């Protein structure tokens, strides 16, 4: 996977839960989104970095939604080491049988696909 194949939003990382779902609702199979860069397991704790409460809460929502969508079969989640204690967290859109865009409401719901 070349760096040019990673689709990034113009906003700085990390992206929001809504931006993640917006990307996925329009993604083609194989499209890749880097949704976070850092050390997620540590950065989600109050002692992990200097991130404030609100950005950390949004990161928790986004990472939980990414995991939920992976469990429901919409994306593959992978990480790539980019440096010491730093990883790129990537979502890869999975193929769909009907090839139609996924409704945003489906992605934001907690129900199984």
C-alpha cells in the first residue's frame, strides 16, 4: 500500500466519529483511511498524552465506532508502525455484495448489519 493510496480528510488527525462514518458511507472497496496516528491504547488514557478531555472522548468514540464497524464486517482495521511508540491506524473498506453506498444511518447505529 503506497502512501498515496491512503485517503485523508483535510482536517488534521484524529478525525471524528462522524467524519469516519461519512468516509465509509462513500468508500469504494479497498479504500484506505488513516483515522488516527499515535499509540491508541495509551493515548485513550488521561496519562497517555497531553490531549484534553473532549478530544480524548472523541477519539474514544471514533475508535469504538471503527471497532464496531469492523465487527459488523464493513471495514478491516490495521495498524502500521511509523516510529517508536507511534502507529498509523488504518481502516480499509471491505467489498460489499450489492456495490451500493452504505447509508450513514446504518453506520451510526449499534445494530448488526
